[in-house]
C-alpha cells in the first residue's frame, strides 16, 4: 500500500477482492483455515467469510459491521455490498489521483447514486404481472397437451401451487441457473426511432393483464412511457383498472414456482426446500395466504454426516437429543403430552439479568450440610417432584439445561430439549396453550400446555444416528404452523454453507412478497445504471463547454467552475465500478470466459441501448433474451426469468456508498492532521521556539 495515500480506501479495495468469486450464480467456495487450531471451514457466503477473519484494523471492523447489519436485516445482498465497496473505493482513489476535491467527490457520487435509484424504478415488475403471466402460460399449455418439455406450475391437493420440474441429472440440475426468457419469440432489436417501434415489439407492463406474452399487442401502459408527459394522463385515467389485491396475488395463481425459480440464482435445491416448507405451512393452516408467509415459522435442523437425500421439510420441530433419551422417546411416542416452556436456563444458579448473585459473596446456611444434600441436589429433587405432580413429560428450554437434572429426569420419562429457538416456543405456545415462564417457581397449572407429541423422525433409522450425532426426534402438536427444514450432507464442512443458502433463498422470496415487486436480474439493473451515468457524463461535458464559453463574458464562482469541470470525471469513475460489477456477473455465470470478453459484450449492449428509443424496453427484451442464451441453457428445456429483490439491493447500494464516504472522510482528516503536525514540527526546528498545541 502507498503509505502517503488514503490507506483506508486501499484496505477497503483489498478486502473487497476476497468476495469477488461469490458474485453471480456460479460461486466458488473458499476454505478458511484457522492457523491456531488448523480447523477448516468451507463457505461461499460473504458474511461467513468476514465473520471468520480476524480484523485488527478499524477499516476491517467497519466493513464487517456494515456487512453484519445488511445480513441481519435482509439476509441477502451482502456480496453486492462488498463488491461495490471495493469498486467505489477504487473510483474515489482514481478521483483523488486526479486532484479532485473531496467535497465534490462525495456530493457528485451521492447525486449519481440517487439518480440511478430513480432511473431503475422503471425495471420493477409488480407481482401481479408475474401472476398474470403464469395464468397466460397455463392456458397456452392447456392447448398443447402433447407438449411434455414445457415446465408449468401445478396445483397440489392442498391448494398450494408448486413448481414441478422434469427429472434431470444432478450436474445439469445444478447448472440450471437463473435463465431468462422474456418473450423469446420477439427477437428483433428495438430501432432508433419511436415510429419504427412496431406494436409486436412493444413490451407492455400493464397491471390488468400481462400483454407482453402475445405477439400482437396494443401499447396502453409501458414502463418506458412513464417519463413522457403525453402519457401521464393516459396512465392516470386507467389507474382505476388495477383491481387485484396484492395481498392475495400469490394465493390465486400458480406463480409461486415461477417466482421462486427466478429468485433462486442457481440454488434450485435450496429454493425447492423453501417451497416445500411453504407447502407444509399450508397443510397445517387452512386458507393461509402465501402473502402471509413469514420466515419466523421456519427453523432448520442440521444433520452432518448423513446422506444429502435426507434433506426435506417437515411439519413440527425436528431436533437432536442425546442417545440416552431413546427409552424416554419410545415411552412417550405418539402420546398427548403435557409440556412446559421455559425462556431461560434450566439450572439452579440461573438468574435473570439484574438478579445474578455477586461472585465474592458466599451464602452460609444455619444448619450443617450433609453429604449429598448440596443446593443443586435439593433443587433437582424439588424440580422433579414439581414436574411429577403436574404430570409434565416434555420441557422445551430456550437456554441450557443442567446435566444432572437431565440424568435424573430420564428414569421419570421426562424429556428435556435445550437450546430451543424463541420462534419454536411461540409456536407451541399458540397451539398447546402453554405460557412461557422464566423460573420454575413461576410454574402453575395454568402455565402447562397440552396436546404436544413426540416421535422418532420417520425418515431416519435409529442405527444411522447413533454415531455421535444423537437421536433425531419430531415434536408436533395439532394445527401447528411450525416447519423444520432438515439439512443433511455427508461432508460436515458443507452444512453451514447449505444452511446459509437456504435462508438466503427463503428471505429472497420473503422480501419479494413484502415488497410486492422485483427487479429484472442478470445485471440488467446495473446495466441501466451504467447507461444512465454515461448519459449524465455526456450532459455534464456539454454543460462544461457552455460554462467555459460563458466565462469569457461573465465571471463565475470558483466552486461552480470546479464542479462542472470535475463532474464528468467523477461520474466516469463511478460508472467504471458498474462495469466491473456487470463483468464479474457475466464471468461468474458462464456467459463469458474472460473479463475482456465480458467488457466487449457490455459495450455491445450499451451501443444497442443508445440506438434504441427506450433503454428499458431493450433491457426487458433483448438483454433478457441474450442472458437466456447461456452455454448451459441447451441442457435444460425449461427457462425462467431472473429476478432480484428491490429493497435489499437498493439498501446494499446505499450502505456501500455510505461506508466508502465514511472511510474517505476519515482518511482525509487523518492525512490533514498528519500534514499539519509535520508542518508545525518543521517550523519549530527552524525557529527554535516552543509552539503550544
């Protein structure tokens, strides 16, 4: 690193290169080795990568906290955030090398990002349009009963729409990444004039019907007309035609499979598991709208060392208990049990926060303690007596459990499950009537729930889980909405990666339903940002020329002249970050074999967009069609669109720029302070006088 330059920005750029291989559908996992313990972790997640690294500098801590916040709120978009942090750090360093003032860099880049966010709103697709598109394709499929190569979404017996794919090999299945097919029949490019833009090539985006599925359409509402003044009145006049309730969209059509496949981004197996989890929810909850799908009703159970074919979604709470509880589970199996829910630890010394005893105070009793009558032993005896009186045979504990108590409860046929998620306790609270308590002293007859049952997990034989992993059981109750996604793999190092991929897919689907809109993916949104920044750059150059001519006759402020002069350079540097992003996505999606080839393809699309009257229409049709022509697309008969989440993506953009500007400002203050102190020291040596600081 250049020690005299902005070290923080250089560190951001260097750290961001570690997550380059995670961007795009074809991800390359990384092994993280602990130098002290030599333990190895396999990950393809940006959050897990930074979590495993030991940051000793402030910049690394800021980056990790930013990624951690994004992951905590959205569970997706962390790779985009990390990549843009590095790309825009390089852009700022390039501007600083040209001598551009820091204040102008911050203001112009913020203005450019806000302008891009406004620009990409035209690429948002409401979920009702996906619903209408699925209905049209279902009707087309119905007219062709002999067509067996098309993939459709079928309605199951439980009134749930799920995607059914043809059986293909595992390699082809993994390579069937997010493939776009936006009206493949219309392969002609948009012309440069609006008059030559024939109706059969227009992509309508109306709410009441998905007219871009037909070859001949009338242009009534188009996403690229929302900026023309003459079309504003037409849009307002027909706005009352929107009669579809967004909350009920996904319950009326067969578009769950289409939406899930488009948001999978290459993780079809994980997304299929999410679909199965939603199906289990529908089985247990009558008339539940998919729009009410909440990730709080899903938990995961990881089974390392078992076959990957055991991965599935099951109703209830599936967990691991010690093998010593085999006789207890067999005795309680398929019997209605009285259960108790505890929100703390089940230990004798557990106290709520604020009620913990001080460590240097010893309690002395007024009687002699006999052998075997310790405080913990007395507490265990009281606990077992209380549980026996209330006929409690199942205890779900949020925290840890005393080992001595668990050993004493086994002969009494009392099953205790520790480390239970809060959402699990809440689910059993709703269906069993149990009231969660913190201490055993709060337990009364009113706190005990009824109706829970315990059973062996049916898909795993007892002999397969005895090898150090414990016993797999399923705890259920009538009408429980809780679903457990079982994740198993013979390689222990891949379990964490599988769990991260599952939650990423689940939250992509969740945020799409919450936002009721998605972006077209495959880099189309970023390509529009790149095109828009280039237009702003050309516009700024023209204004700079006009300003130069005007300065001959009129005096102008230095700040205005400086802003107009440097603005094109800042926008160009920012656009280079988008070029790097799109190029990496193309290389990591098997579309291009090198960065040179991807950049040439980007320039090809930019030229086509500049020749087209509407860049948005080009992206919706031609760019999407080009993405569909991937090298591995011919291996699968079915093609699907690529969708991206709206809110997580835009928030990742903002966080990336905010972090870059924060480090830029911090570096500037450090460099300025160091320079001032150096000048003061030099003057002190020359004048031989004391300077009060």
